[in-house]
């Protein structure tokens, strides 16, 4: 199945009849987020929850429970009552984790009921402002002419950024070194300091680094974005599909967030949650809020999310296997 699953916006101005007569929700809904406060996932979750709450007639409370492999939050939701009052913010990490951990206390495809894909946020290939590489083609030509010399930075092994760099190497057939750092600030410092040639990072948080150097933080350049289409606020920056040559014609990826409930949640509850999510994502105010974060609102049906998760899990398993990353 193609990873480019069409995710139609199915927002409706009227909730399903079965949902209208349901007693759900009877109290506040808790949304468990497997990441700390302040990041893209957390900000996306809070923005969507705030927009959904009036549609559901109950508050939505975000509960941050960060942990490796999203285990803490995921395990709590998997064991929660399947009544729709406890939800999980799923992410790309749920598709990657089965390949990185020998044993998980949950199965993302069996222990959760998909609700809705909320958002996708793209990555970009960044270089320092003074880099000799002005285009992806120049970077690729250098890497092929001098095997083993190109260095690509990313955050921790197994992150979306790290796997993006590994997949980039695989598709382009490069002998290059991927250098993982403990966090995004360390990657930024290494790039500015010339320790690495380029880096893969989530686009949104680094948008301010592409402007003026007046702040003293320096200036980066985005050589290309990872999505199939150009980022609307950076129309001059090509996609890697456009600028990477024939080898990178399949290079489309993004990180993502979605809503899921415990398995066995009643269909009418899932339907109401899905309708509210789609209605919220169709609101211009929320769309503007997410766009400012570098996030693309999505939407769709539970079945589309189920297919998306399965396809992403297969894809990243192939990348991890080719990169020879050992599960812990």
C-alpha cells in the first residue's frame, strides 16, 4: 500500500445521529501525551483539544507523560476503561517503536482504537548559512565524489530525524556518517560550529533560524523539505523529490500525530470523537494556529488512520533493518 494515503477532510457540520443521542462524554476527557510540554506534539495536542472541547461539551485535559518509546502514556491508555474518556496522542514513534524495542507492553495496532489523524509536520535538510552547499544536488555530488566525508546530524538514534537521515543515505546510495546528538540544541550548535555538514530536523521549530542573524543565533538555510509539496511559508525551498534527482523520487516523509482510544471503545463513541476532531481541524482559527507551528492539519476516518499506522510501521521497519539498528 502506498504511504501516500489520501486523507480526505471529512468534517461535517452535523454530528452523527447516534452520537447526538449518546451520553458520551459524561465528564472531562484526558488526553495523554507521550512527550514533555512545549514541543510540537504537545502544542498540537493542546490546540486541537481546545478546539474539540466545545464541540464535545466537556473539557479536554492534556496530561504529559514523556518516556522512551512512548511506553508510559501508551500503557496507561491501553489499560484504561474503553469509554472514550481517556485518549492517546499517537505519533510516528508508535510506528517506529516495534522495530527499536524487543518487547513492548502494548501493540499499537491491536491495543488502540484509531480515532483520527490530526496533523503532519515536515522535516527539512538544513545547512549553516555559510555552507558551501547551496542545493541538494551539490551536497549529493560531494558525498558521491568523496565517500565517507559527508556528515549528517540528527537527534537520538531511532528518532524520526535520525531515521530520515538513514533513509536519505539508503535511497541516494551514499557512504555518509549520521551523527546523533542528545537533543535539538546540540544539533543546532554542531551545525553552526561546522562540526557537521548538514542536519535533518523538524521544520517548524527551526523556522526562526532561517531569518535575520540580528539575534546572534546565526542563520541556517533549508536546502529542501521532506514533504511531497513545498512548505507554504517557504515557497522558494524545493522538496527533495524535486531537487534530489531520480534516486530520491520516493523520499516523502513527515512526523505525525493522531488520536486513539483504548481498544474495544464503542463505535458510537469513536464516531463522535472522530466527528469532533474533523470539525475542529476544519476551523480556520485552528488551521492558522497549527500553520504557525509548521504543522499541516489532516483529518480523516478511523480506518484511514488504521491503514496509515500499518503502512508507516512497515516502512520504518524496512529503514531500521537496512540501517542495521539493533533493537534494545
